[in-house]
């Protein structure tokens, strides 16, 4: 049976900030999880989804949760997943990223630094061939292939690859013949020793 969404997560899902404020003011744990999502992760993902639909960013739910003690550096899935600041960064949610940067500075925490070295990522010839063909079939100039960590669980890290023209600050750029792979600074540590292959579907293994 699917776990019913809590009142707080429902408020985040619906953008009902008044209801969310009331629950938090009444003592709700700002790190409450539903299906492995903290409230803050749910807010960041919801705001990114709203941007995809409207073309406009907002970070009202994110700001409210920060005010009530949510931690953007806390991994989801009871501490085993990735963080809200990671997801905000890879989704280009600059409003949330600025809030998280200010949160870090207020606590004397350094920003997440660019990787000291590139990850030891390997692409098989099959993967390179399929990615290059996908790039050749698209009209956009300067297309690259971005690989990001999307979930982290006790069983391992899940990755996602996508074509993109967007470059993020501190991206690592890895040349694989005709394919340029971009890796963001949050995902880079997870990609050491990873092989990306294609055998009818794209796969990642370690």
C-alpha cells in the first residue's frame, strides 16, 4: 500500500504556504520525510517542476523551510540520499542555491568546492557511439552529455545522463572522442570508478 502523503508534504505539493507555516510553527519536524523525500527536497523539486511549466522561478517554500530549521546539506532518505543543495544546483535553481549559500555563510560553512581532480569515469565505445549519434541528430550547437548523481541509497548511487547546452560553474569537462561529458561538482565524487555502457539501454556500473 502506498504511504499516504503527510499534511506537510501535501502543503508543499500544493504550494499551500499558509498551511505549511502553521504546521511548522506548531512544532512539525522540518526534516519530515515521505518516500525518502525531506520537505526541503520536495520543495526544491516542486519549484523546479513549476519552472518547467511556467518559465518562472520562485523559492518561497524553500525559504520558509530554511526559516524553520531545514538543513539543505542533510541527505534525503534518512541520511543516505543526496542533498537539496545538490538538486538545486543541478536543476539550475539559482534562487534556492543563493539561499543555501547564505545559509552556509551564516553558519561559517564553506561552499562546496570544485573537484580537486576529474573523476575516474569510463565510457565504453558503445556508449560513446550512441551518445555521439544522439548529438548528431540534434540541431543545437555545442551539445554535451551531462552525467549527474540523482539518488543515493545503501545499495548504491543512481546516475542519469542527458544532452545539454547548459554549463554550470565548476563543471568538470571530460573528453571522450566526439563526446564531451560534463559532471557537476556535487556529482563528481560519486563517479570515481564508474563505467557507463550501452547494451540496448544506457547503464552505469562500478
